[in-house]
């Protein structure tokens, strides 16, 4: 995991939850943690697989940043997969 991935991971676990994390940075973080991303049938839906856990996220649009709710859901998913900053 490089410095940018670490910064993204720290931002995801930051309190209060930030609303300015770029979605592309989140998508880059998942493989860096050993996970996989699979495109869904709908253009904005992605499946995320990490440490035996599976979830689905929707890419934000028209904005490029993840909203606070998506960041909270990502944090919960990462914690359930055993990931900590």
C-alpha cells in the first residue's frame, strides 16, 4: 500500500466523517488492501470483495466525491473485513 492509499484509509476512518474523499481513491484502495472490485450490471453499481466479505456500492454521480453515508458504509465494511487504519 502506498502513501496515497494510506491517506485514503485514514480519511475513511476519520471522525467526523469527511465528505470530500474522491471515489476513484476509494476504488484504488480496495485492491491495495487485497480486495477485488467487480462491475455490476448497472453502470454505477460495483461489487466489493475483501477478506471473505462482500458488499455492493453505488458510484456517486454526478459528483466525484463519496458522500458521508457512503464513507460510513465503507468504514463499516472495512471493519467487518478486519481492516484498521
